[in-house]
């Protein structure tokens, strides 16, 4: 949220890039691929990132914006709560096929029944194939997460 509020997108959000400090603070690291948020979305010169966390628009080489990070957050949240990736694959093409053809997609609560229904709804909204159907900004996602987790 902080990064997006300051006009940048990370483009490599994944568990390995989220660390906890000694005092228990959570930090996002590895800003090598970070770029200013384009308005309107634009195609990237390169196709940076880790395929399993990349959004469909990234894998299709279509215009992207900060909503690619929201997708990656959804993948990370799914993985954190289920101990599996929502769209596994060894290659970018294999990941993309699973993202677009959801016949093998397993709902988070089918894997972990302890996930609250509202939290599953939030994750699924992050994982919308069409970026226009994802959260428009991270602050809305954070607000809904706080409500779902009863954090005010």
C-alpha cells in the first residue's frame, strides 16, 4: 500500500521478498524491478518477475499497472493459507494456461476450511483474470482485509 501510494509498483511481489525484521516489523524488499505506476497501463519493455506470481496481463505481454502487484499479493495470500500455489507451473506458458483455464483451480477454502469466507472472497478478487475486476487500488484491499480480519 505504501509503495503504491507513493506512485510505484513492485513487479516482483512474492514471499521471498517479504521479510520480518528482528523487532517483528514486516518489510518488502528487492526493488530491482520497481517502476512508476503508469497511467494508463502500459506494456513493459522487459517481462520482469517470477512467473508463478505474475499476472495474466504480464504473462500475455499486455499493458500492466499496479494491479499486477495486487494479483501477486493474491497468489502469495493463497499460498500462505493453503501451502500451495494457485496456478503452479514450471514455465511461464504453463502458469498462464492454468490462470486462463481454471478447470483445475482449487478454491482456498477447499484446501483449508479454516479460511474465513470473507478472506477467500478477497483473495479471489485479487486473482481476477481481468485486471479491471481486481481491486482498483491497494488501499481498498487493505481496508477490506482489516475488516475481514476484524482489525478495524
